[in-house]
C-alpha cells in the first residue's frame, strides 16, 4: 500500500506519474468497443470482485443512464446502450457460489445473457481471479469481445483477453482508482459520439475532414 510509506503530496505525485504512463490508445479502443456495442445493438457486461465489483456497478450505472442527456431519458424512442453489471444479482451469485463454486458466478450468468458480438469488460487488479478468467474464457470461445482492466503484472487475464488496458503498478488501491478515473473519459467520449456533441458534433467533424 503506497500510502503507508508516501505522504499525501508524494502519493499524489505518484498517482500523476502512473496516469501519465497509461496507454492512451488502449483508452481509445476501450471507448471504441463500448460505442460499437451501442451502435450494433449488442450488450455490454461488466464483472469484477470487491472494489472492482463496485467499479463494475458504477460503470454499468453510468453507461446505462449517462450516455444520454437528462432531457432525453424520458424519450422511449431513443436508442439505449444495453449494459449490465453481473456483480449486482446477489441471489444468483449466492446460489451459484454455493451450489457450483465461486469461480462460476459470472460465467453462469453469461451463459444466460451473452451472445456473439457482445462485449465483456473484465476487471481484475491481479489479473488472476478465477471467476473472471472462467468468464473471459467462455466469452472468447462464444464470439464475445473481451476487454480486460488489470494491474500488477496483468496476470492470466492479460494473456487471454482479446484487448485491454493495463495499469502496471503493484498497488491495488491506486490501480482501482485509475481504472475508474479513466472510465469517466470513456463515458464522456461515448456520450459525445452517441449524441454528436463536442468534437463529434457535425460542424466539428466537418472542420476536421
């Protein structure tokens, strides 16, 4: 835990340095995959454990609600992003964990919901959570797109994911914080594309052409 040895100023400086090292093209591809799922009417599933599990919930809520402006949320004709955090169905998770094993809690849900062309965003700080790996393996074999968010060395997740973003840092708290921080840019980028705002507004895109 970096905060044990670093004071607040040094901690913030370390956080700044780690964010500056992120692969910006991976951030762009992450946004691309989410937008493509919306554009093609596919589902986005998000999974994680512990802090990464609540990050999955946060991402799903934001992508579900905040990819449209507030003024459009009551408009039933607007196309929506089909997004679901598989960390949130407590009854199903407990039943599967009890009857089949904790490594099955996500893949069993994907067997009901997932299909070719859908997107699975898999979050694991260590990259070695068995329930994350089982879900990614299943998704890869069934034609889903898999995008991993990892830390530390990236573990097995980094080896089997189709694509992903890696935070090369052995500190779980900072890894989780960076994942969520970067996600908010992804959310904003997808919002701008869906609603043709900002740099995706017709006038802006025409000026770049």
